[in-house]
C-alpha cells in the first residue's frame, strides 16, 4: 500500500509493516494504524507514522538504551488487549520530543508504547509510577545519535 508520511514523503509499505493500536493513542484516539519507519543513517531512532494522517508521526526509540534502570509492570487491561502471553513477544518504545540542541530532547517514560510482535497490536500504556516523567532529558544517553 502507498501512504503519505510526514518525514519520508510518499512511500510503499507492506501489510506486515502495519501496527494496530485498537484504542488509538491518547489525544489521537481515531489513529489506529501505524507503521514504524527507519530514519536513514540512524539505527537508534524510528518514526511511528500514522498510515491515515501524514501529519501524525512521532520520533520513537528504545527507552532501555537511554535509561539504565527503566522498568515497569504491564497492567492487566494491556495484557488482555494485546493478548500478551510472554515478555519475549514484546518490545517497548518511547516517544521523543525533539529539541535543539538534540541533547536537550526528552523521552516520555511515563507512557511507553508496548508492541506485541505476534499479533502486531500495540498500546500506549500510562504508568502510575512517579519514578518516571513525560520529559526525561536524553542528554545522558548511552548511545550516540
């Protein structure tokens, strides 16, 4: 299928590149289908792109590469919605707010994106954990951009 994107222009994607967010994202409840797109020359960050609305795109990354002690429990509604059977079926990403200079950019650790690889469903789960913030500065990341 062909989609319009915010950062990549018009591109072709395959059905196996689609992720279903049954409840959408907070603030974007009508956006239910996304694709993860690479950022050329960068293996750390990706674009979570809505397939229906080109302007709805988020820079995302693996929060575990930026924050050593990041951990949380997945709540029962998320386990049920995504049909999670074992942790190995999942991966987690966090949404960035990109700023200049880049080191001042932040990642939302309070609302991770949880992806279930086998059924290609995902959800942004809001944590009830005050150890993490929605604006964790990435400047002390373990990887270079």
